């Protein structure tokens, strides 16, 4: 069921299947935004995170700067996560209720209330091309089935609030000459339901509710995975969702970036992926090459003056005549 498609987006076309690098706070760690658009990276879409950008520097600041594209000096497409994943990653700092999620800032301790409406409004101010609904996220390995039931039904209710806020916010901004809302930003719903793929189970229930709202949903994401669950369970959820989601709309598997997972899930019908894995791994001295992983901190590379990858034409491996950048050697990156 693998497929290759072209997404027509406000900031250019996106060829899928596509891996989307994560720029949580408006930058890809270790790489200038302009370099993301150079060959061979040619990044057509990357991620920002609504919660972290709202926390600092703030959505109003980003809007005053002309939106996240100008703020980070990037001309490609941007997808912003809603802040839902922070219910898992910052669970100890979060209080979840029907109204929304109350977070305590990990930087200064101040409180931030993220409701579905506030999440959408923040993403309008950020100016991203794809905005995600706020969903109720539960760690995939949580043993409490009742919590999954609660989260699945709440995700559907929050979807309705997000769609309404998306329409209303776009109309308000249009009066001010600001481009946001359904005419300018694509909203994605996020399928939840834990690992329950039984007929009529939680994933089926969530998917059925979404199909009733399909006319308001340009794209879909598969959420609540990549939390350490068994791979067979993981692939079963992806398989079920891809079989039941519309053929004519993109499918985004959230938080997945291991090469094997991308290959298998693309075969199942997924179009978009994101993960911190490549950049985080690189920061600890491991490079991805045509021949596999290269662990540059190993002693054998201490005096190796060759580039990371002889076949790669990026500015790190080949240098750049336009700005005088010299190629990096394995030895220089070892230390």
C-alpha cells in the first residue's frame, strides 16, 4: 500500500513519503535554517512545537516578527504540533481536565493553560502551514484501559472545539488582513485509542467519529505510539489506521523516525513522519551515511582526515564555496 504523492502547500510542494525534521523551538539544533534548504537536504517541511513556542518567545512575539517562517528564516513549509504530546513528556508538570491542559513552565514555573481553542489560536499566530488539533495523549504502555477510553472520547470532543476555533479564528483574522484559518492553514486530526485494534475498539471508534467530520479535516495523524510498545502492536495500529483513513488525504505517523519503521510504515501507507532521532543522535557524535551509522567518537576516527561521507554533497562533507565553509573531517568531529 506504499504510495508517492505531492502535497500542494502554501510554501511549496512536498513530495511524500517525507521525513520532517524537528525544530521544537524554531530551529533545527546544530543546523542553520538556510542550510535546511540546501541540497541534498532540500527540506520541504519541518516541525515547530506550539507549547514550547508559546512558552518562549511567545506567540504574540512570533506574529509581530511576521510569523515563524520569518522568525526562523525558513521559506519552506512548517507543521506545528498542538502541545498534546507534552501531556506525556511533561506529565509531572501537567494537569489534564475537560477544559484543557494546565502546564507548569519548566523554565520559570509559571502556569500555562492550553485549551483546544488556545492551541489553535496560538498556531494561527505562529502561521504554520499544517496545524494539529489538541488531543488527549496517553502513554502507549499505560495499563489503565479506562484512561484510554476517556482520552479517546475527549480527543473527539476536542476535535470539534478545534475545528470551530479554526473557522472562527480565521474569520477574525481576515477582518484584520491576517491570513489564518481553513483558507490558509491545514488542520490535521489525530487518531487516538491506545493499542486497541479490536473490531469496534477504541481505534475504530475514534476513526468512525473522524469520518463523520471528514469534510472539515484536510489530513490525519496517527498518534499515541512510539512510546516503547511492542513493535507488533505498533505496526497493527498503523495498519488499521491506514486501511481505514481516506485514500485522498495525507497520513502522518507522529514521533516515528527509525529507518526500519519508516520503511515498514511507508509500505503500510503512511506519508509523513517526524522524530528527534537524527538530530539527537548526531549531537552525540553519530552520523547517518549511505553505508549506515558512523560513530565518530570511536577511537579509530581520531586521526581520520576523510569527510563523513565521500558520496555526500552537503556543506559538511564537501564544504561550500559560496560562504567559504570548509569540509569537516571525521577527526575534527571526533573531538
